[in-house]
C-alpha cells in the first residue's frame, strides 16, 4: 500500500548570517534567523513498497520532472542512514511546490530541504515525538545548512555558542523568550531582480575557507548572536537594527573581499538602502533591512508600523521594484 505524507515548511531569513562551513555541513559560526510564514515549500511524498534493491525516485517540481534536483535528493538521501533504508525498501515519488516565485532571493533550499527531510523522516517512523524536530532539523541541515532553522519560530539559533545552553552545530534550537516588540515582525521582500543568482551559496561558503578576514568574521557573528539573544528578550530595537544591517553588509563585504571577489548588490539595492536610512532618520521608526546572498532587500518592521512602511514602499521605492512579497514571522512547519 502506498503511504502518503504531506510536509509544509517555510523559508527563513537570517539576521545573523551563516557564511562559511566545514566538515559535514557544520557552520563556522552561529547564526540566528526569523522564520517566515507565507514563503513555504509543500512536499507530497509517496512511498510504495518494492522488492528490488534499485533506487526508484521520481521528483516533480510544480508538476514537472526536475532531474537536477532529483539527483541531489538521491545523493542526499543515500548518504543518511535513516533515509538509505527507505530508498531500498520503497519506490519514492516527491511532488514539490513553492508558494513563492523562482529566484526571488528567498532561500528555496531552506524550505525545500526542511520539507523533504521532515517528510522522509516521518516516513521512516524512526523518531519519538519529542525528538522529531531536532532530528529533522539535523537531517535538513545535511541537505542545506539554513534549512535546519525552519523548524522553529519566530526565531531560531543554529550553532555552538559559548554559555548558551543547548546551542549546537548539529541542529537549530528555538528562541523561546521574545519581547513583544519582536513577536509580530513583518518582512516585505523587495524584489529588484528576479533572475537566478550568479554565484551559488555553496561557492560563497567555500570562499570563506581561505578568506583573509574569516576568523574575525566568525568571532563577530558569534558575538552578534549573543547580543541578538539579549535584544530579542529586552526589546531593544536600536541594537536589533544595528546588528541586522551590519550583518547584511558584512555578508556582502565577505563576497566582495574574497579571493574570487564578486558583488551581488545592484544599484537599486544601494538606492533602497539609502532610502531606508533617510526614512528612519526622518521618522525614527524601527524599520531596517537585511540581504540574503542576492540583490533583493528584506525590509523588517513590527506590525505596529505597517501603514508607515507601506507608504515608504509606495512613495519612495516602488519605481525600483519588480515586485514585493509580504511575509511575517511564523512558527515553523507541519508534517502529516
Ligand atoms: C546567505 O544554507 O543556502 O542565506 O548549506 O550550502 O545549502 P548550503 O548553504 P545555504 O546558505 C545560506 C547562506 C545565507 C545566510 C543564511 O541563511 O544564514
């Protein structure tokens, strides 16, 4: 009999960035993210018992076969002992859809691997309810690092951090105490370019291996995670903004100063950042930006100032934008 599992997991946006990895998908520094709500991947996993040992896996993205990602999943699943048995015993079909358009700078590998890992783990039946999230987060990490943070919300921490109980490189952990200032954060994703990025994150991570600023960067990120943990408890917007924006610019500074240097920001990106600085200066409202590994801007703000931020977008930014995706902090995904 065919077993069917549906997993729906959101993407996340890092406030403190994961950039640089070693060993088996272990991060060089701790990172901290906000889990999204509307940008998600939904995976339908079908497992049908089979008698031969040959791997039978079909992968469909938005209804069409996608062989490049199919090969990535086969490689990934064969390497995890939990999933390798599943591949031997069942013919597997995966149908995946995203709620958001392609190449918009939303980390699709984060939501995709969170959903795939959760669905496959559920199919194995080798977990207890109390450890499901940790185990799924750990397995998702092996597919794509940032995916491990999509299991917890509204904020999640991933990576060893001195004096922070339970923090580990293996999987993400939830940040439980969040000040009301940050409990209903919004993220307006300002799309200035919607073509695929020139340099993959994997290549970017690898460039941190012999980066002249690597050690200083890893230390700075860990310190930023520690400060951000306090900020999320005490509601200090000013420090939240300072860390979030400096992290975004540091990520891009790392790209621009690696041996094979490159630049992902566009003139529109810089224009919008300047507009955000001006708007904040004039209004004193707590709105700030972050960037992923791409030119698009994530505008972060509490729900209480939504109206003002919509005005900012409509009046000062709209003519530089291809589109806007409105999202907000969320609690993670579900699998059934
Ligand atoms: C800039 O998680 O995409 O978004 O582990 O190689 O799949 P892999 O990398 P990935 O890197 C994300 C980098 C980032 C920052 C972040 O999300 O922390």
